[in-house]
C-alpha cells in the first residue's frame, strides 16, 4: 500500500521521537507565517485568522520587500490588514496573480505531519478561494511544480475530489504554452488569456532547460487522472526533440530556442537553469516502475557526460560539479546544485553494471561538499567557489544570502534513507538548530542576507518552498523509512510526493480513460 503510515485524524500514531517532535514544533511555528501569507491573498476571510494570530495576542508583524522599507503592521481588524499589506513579491514574481502559493505548497506537508485542523482550513480555502482565471505573468515552471504538483500530491494522499478538480482545470490552462513551432513551451503564460511568451532575460527568446524539462512527472499524472493523453504527448515531444538534437560533449546546454529547436548558448549547469531537468530524467524512470527505459538511458548518458566534463576535485579534496561555459569551466557550485547528491544516490541502483557503489560514493562526496559549504552559522550561501584559494566559500557578497533553501537537507534525507549513516541526521540536526537560532522571527521564519555575518540581517521573506520542501525533508529525515517509502513515492522538485505508476496501471490505462481514474496502489 502506498499510503501506509500516513495520518488519518491525528499524529498520535506516528511514533514521534524527541527530535521529530522538535521538527514538528518548528513547523507549527512556521504555520503562523504560512497563514499570514494567506492573508496577503485572502483579506476578507475571518475563519483563517485564528491560524495566523495567537488567541491571546495580536503581535506586530514585519513585512519586508527588497525594494522598500519594512513596515510594522499591528494586530488590527482584517480589513485594515488588507489595506496595509500589499501583494507579496512571490505572487508578482512567478504566479501572475495566482493566489495562495503557501497554502497549496503546504497541503501535503500539513497532511503528512498530521496537522489535520490546519489541513482542513487549507483545503477549504482551495475549494472556496483558489481562482485559476488570473491575468498576469505566470511562470509555467513554478505554477507546475508548486500548484500542479501540490494539488496532485494532495489528491493522491487524501482522495479529496476538489484537488483533482482544481488540478485538471489548471493543467488545461498550461497547454497553450506549448503552441510553438517545435512544441517546446515558452516560459511565461497568462492563465486567463492563454497567451505565452519567453522571459525577457532569456537569450534570444529561448526557453530554459530546467523549466521545459521539469514537467514530465506532473503531466504524466495529469494524463493518468484525466484519461487525456495530450499531457503525456506534450512532454514526450520535448524528450523526442532533446534526443534528436546534437549535444556538445553529450551535455545539455541551458538555453533552447522554442522556434528553431537549436541551442542558443553553450552554458551547462546542474544548478540553476539546468538542475531539475536531470532530476526528472531519473525520477521519470523510477515513477514508471522502472519501465521508462528512454529516461533511464538519457539520465545515465547525461551523468557520464557530467562526470567527464564537470565533476572536479578541489585542492582540499572536495568533490564538486563545476559549470561549463562554452568549454571553459567556472569553478563554482550553487546551493540549487546540492540536490544532486540525493539525485545521484537514488539513481545508483540502476546504472551501468558494477557502478552502484561508484554512484553512492559520488553522491556522498557531493553531499559532504555541500555540508562543508555551510558557514559558521550552519546555513549555506546561495553559491560557493573553488578558485583563488576558496574551498566551498562564497567569495562574492552577492552570493552570501540564504533564503531557506532545501537542497542540502534534501540530499541528507535521501542519503539517510539509502545508507542509514548517522552523520546525515547529525547534519540535519545542525540545520534545525541553525534555522531556530538565525531564521526564526516573530511571525515564522525568514531568510538571512549574509551567512557569514556575526549579526543576522533578515530578508523578511518566507518562501513557500520552506513549507513544502525544507520542513518536509527535515521531518522525513527523522521519520521511519516506511513513511512515504521511496519504492512507492517519487518527490517532484518541490517535494510533492507522487505515487509510482505501477506496470499494471500503465497496461490498464487505456481501459480506464473513460473513468479518468487509475489505481496507483
């Protein structure tokens, strides 16, 4: 059964140890800001207010934007909050006016942790207030991984039909982005009009590898649930083009023209712009019950090219994955690239013969490097370098911030599940203590501007991925392996668990299309 050890009504049966209880409490305190974030989106709702504020206190809350001074907002009536709190940066940046990112992103986390009252509140908000007909600049990638992934996961975990209804409606709204000469989707879409375009900062109107390459898991499940093969056809067309196009040294550059189908720049990275493309290759194979041999072949071929061209050893003995710019190595690694320890670990079993231990060793070495990048504060910079005498250190002031990212903790969780080496829990506990010491604020948790500074400066932002990824991976790190076992579940790049589609389900899919349902257990 894929749903074993998930909560029913309470968390009492989950057998939490002391360390797990601490993470549980950490999450509870984070809920204040989760729901405070919902106030951005839902100023007229009275029922949700009891989650945001203590019954006995109305504390002041600081809302910070990078381009404006922070303002103090007292515990006023809700309509007054609505006047003083403007639309959050998160909504402006990627969602095009689509509201409730923190709520949707945290649905499965709430359910997994047994926080059923808060889960029910969030579910009710989705049912009554999640309006998908928004106009504005929405990132296809972010909407897919956060909203589509979050709603799919919530449906599979709970069976609540509202999540299925909403995710199918949203999935249909993403399809116009694929209306290009090549079928490679553009990165930005207006969910209301269906108009799509490329990011203004992307070279020559290109699409981004990590964006169009991070749709496969969710779109396969959209086809499974709806019986509509169009979602699968869209992502398989992307794969077909990538298989056909020539790859420099076997590497996948980060920028591709959706018009010509050619690479625009020869910049390769397993961090930002490239990262989750590789993740979704191995996870597509695993989610298919190891039947997707094309994904398997593409992943291990890419890994061979990455090892040959990008994997390096520093003078101090740290293994890292450099970036590649037209044949010239840039000896830096981003925090985003630290997911790769876990990725390489979960792919160790199914590579070329005799390579399992090699991949496990490589995964452990990269995870160790990312742990070493964590500063004296035990929080890691956005990027760190291995040149000019630097050893996993952010040498540029602009790289020293930490925005509650999950990737290092994600690799700890996977490596713990794969090896049960106690150091991964020890390292995870360091992160718990650091988050508590440096990132906790009155209303939840905040990123910090400089991980090397002796005096912490908060950025006053709690990203939705802190709730969907960072806290979930910490919770799973200190939980038993049969809570969301890896043989039954695959996590999308936003940590939303999706069930493995069993071989018999794939065989029965054509027979169940009329019903729009699939037995995934």
